[in-house]
């Protein structure tokens, strides 16, 4: 069993971005700039956005963090996005999800300029991704592809089972793994809350992507020997032994599943770190595209 180490791979991706950014700036181009919008005080969202901003600084990007109260009106948020859309210095815009209930998430996602849609959530980005055209790929699925590529994991002809059908992870990774490319060329089965015989389907999988958000859902008796397991879960679970008061749990029962796997991602230290590296890749591309 080999660990797919998000620390090593994300560090290697970030080093490459850092070098590319130096060359890019030395050639007289602007500094890539990511603007992040964070609404309310959701602890997990605060941590993710803080990490995204910190990582921008690490690779030599500019970042802006725009914060709003939980009770912000939709009009104020749309005005902020329009301002960022029109700001020539801003290359990438991300609005951290989930949004408060008074805000229409679909409307907000649609409002972000597709040229600055570094999260890859805009219907234009998704449409292009489905057609295999160059575009921004959502950061978590993109991070998973970078991880599979780094470890040269064979995917062609493999049966990949994706558990979860969210717009952020399950749906896009299922499309990406089926495309005619590397990583890809898998036969993909998408499972969800209404799937019957989930265990039997998982037992047929060469690659399992667990992205349903239920801690330790995937058990050892659902995984065949030598499977590749990618754990996308990052749920906070109360834990009095931790200073923070919580532990981060993945969707995989790691202790019991890992011994059966050929490769497995840990939580934390796996896909989460790759998500940020992929977001930086998209932000660099958004900036570079301005010169094309
Ligand atoms: N919330 C959970 N994952 C993500 C992500 O990748 N991007 C944004 N904007 N919000 C999220």
C-alpha cells in the first residue's frame, strides 16, 4: 500500500507555479491576482479561505479577501462581484460556498465572469469541460487528476466508482475520469444516495472516489484488494482530545481500508491540499490567458 501524499504533490505543483510566476513577471507581465469572497463565520470556510490566501502569497500571487456578514443582501454581493469582474487587476474570483440561505447560489455563480471563474463552477466552464475544451476545471477534481498523474497511476480501462454527485466534486470527476485523456479513459459508475447495491458496485471498482461527506462511510468490506481509493471527505467531528475541539474525518474508514489498497489518500494531507494547488494553477492560467 502506498500513500498518495498531498503534501509532497501539492508542494511540487506549488514550486512549479512559483518558478513560472517569477519567469512570467520577469517577462514584464502582471502579478496573478486572486480575489476571494467569504461570507459569515463558518469555521471550515474561514480555514479554507485563509489557506487559499496564504498559498497565493507563497507562490508570489496577489490576493484580496473580501468579507461580508452572514446577513448580507444579495444585491450587495452581486455589486461586489460586478466590481471584481470589471477590475482589470483581478484575474480570478472565488466565492466560498456554501452561501447563506437568502442568497441564490446559482445566480451568484452565473454572475462571475467566465474568464475569471477559477473555481470552474460557471455553466460555461462546466459545458466546456464536458466537451473536452480548454477551460477551468473545478479545483478538487483537478487536484485529484494532478495526484493520479504524479504517481503515474494507470487509469485507462479501469472501472472507477464515484460516490457522490455534487457539482463541486462527484459530477465533474466522473466526467473527467471518462474522457479520452490521461488521467481518464475509465469506465465510470456514479453512485449516490438512491443507489442500490452500493457495496457490490464498490467491490467491482479499480478506483473509488469517495465524495459524499459522511465520515468513514467506505468500509473495508466494500473495497476489493489493490483498489486505488481517493478520499474527498473533510468533515469536522467533535473530539475533546484536540485543542480545536474537533478532528477532520474523511469519507473512508482509513485504518481498515488502507491495508487492502494499492494506493490511498489520507485525510488530512491528501486531496484537500491538492484542491488549493489546483486553484493556484487555474489562477495562473486566468492571468496568462489575458496575454493570449
Ligand atoms: N466549498 C467547498 N469546496 C469549495 C470550492 O472548491 N470552492 C468554493 N468556492 N467553495 C467551496
